[in-house]
């Protein structure tokens, strides 16, 4: 579960959905991406009992985390993570690195070890535009601006090269791990990045996708077998070596000067 349309911990049926999946397939890998800033400790303990790996997005320490994760509570996140881990949960700490928090990476890594997180990853976003990322409030007023590290700035090259129709090698994570993405409204796509229906219609990625793929398969209209039989997934992968697909280039393009893989700093 990931948060294209909201954090999974806010959905009312999250535990019930995970319980159903675990009963249906006792050995399947279940994972959730979250900011971790809601629910009771009892809720987190019950989630741990369902053998769900939780990826906590914690972008710094108490003084920096909420600059990107607006309106989240660092101390509540740590409290929830402790409850989850103490109940036997497998927790991973993902840290988006910006100019304002890059000096805290080592402290965050050490804290993750002290708390019992099994993994710690540094990540760099491609969401910067013109070397910055403006944070807005509910009225679309800019409240503050975030800036990239040198590595993050290079990561944004994928956006620019996508606009220029560069055809890199695509290291598709969905293909590598045999994953598909099912959105809350029933849309089916290889990954959350290609569920572009929620993206503004003037977005270059959405325009490119619709001109080449022309459909969003949806489980309210099609069965999963019909989606697989429709050649939908092959139409996407065939673009990688012909016309290109801008969102794939942006998210999974492998460029000589661009490394978009996670940097793993904890051992398995």
C-alpha cells in the first residue's frame, strides 16, 4: 500500500484489508509506505501481528522532518514505530534527503539502529523544479521553499531528459519484482507512478501516457484476467525502446550520470 491518494493509515479498512490478504495467502509479502503520524499504539501492534513490513517516511529529526512532511508529528511517529517494532513488526526507515537535513543522515541512521529498524535508506526526490521545491498551504500560498543536495539535483535530470524524449535503459521495478498496482478507484497499472489519472491533465507525463497507451484499465470494467490478456502491459514496455514513455524515463531511467537506486546503509 502506498499513498498516491492519501496515507494508508488513514483509510478505515486498512487492517481488515491486510487481514484478508494474509488469510488468502499466508506467505505473500505485504508492505505499507506511510508517514506514520496517526493511529493508536494498539493499531500498530495489531498491524505487526499481520506480518506487514512498514516503510516509515521520516525525513530528518524533530527539527527538520515536518518541513517536507507537513503537519506530521515526529514524536508520534517514533512512538508508533516503537509500538510496531516492540510487537515484532519489521520496520524500514526511508529518509528523503534535502539541503536542510543532509547533515542529519548519520544521526537518523544511528537512531534507526537504536530503535530496531531493520533497514535504513537514503532517497532523493525528482520533484524539484528549477532547483527548488515550494511548499504550499491549503490556500496554495507558498509557506517555505526546500532545496536539493548535489545528489538530489542530479536526480532531477531524469525529469528534464524525459521532456527531451531521451531513451535510456529502463530498470522497471514493477517488472523486476513482479508487481502490479491497483488504485483505490480500481485503476490497474504496473506501478503507482503510471496511475496518472489523478495528475493534472496538462502534465507532460499524463499527456504523453494518454497519447501512447490511451487507457486506464479498471477493475470496475474489466477482470484482472482481461487486463492481462489485453496486451496493456506489453504496450507500455514496447515504448521503452521505440517512442519512450516519459514517466518511465523520469522514474526508472538509467542514465550514465544518474543513479536513482536507494543507497542501503544498513546490512540485511
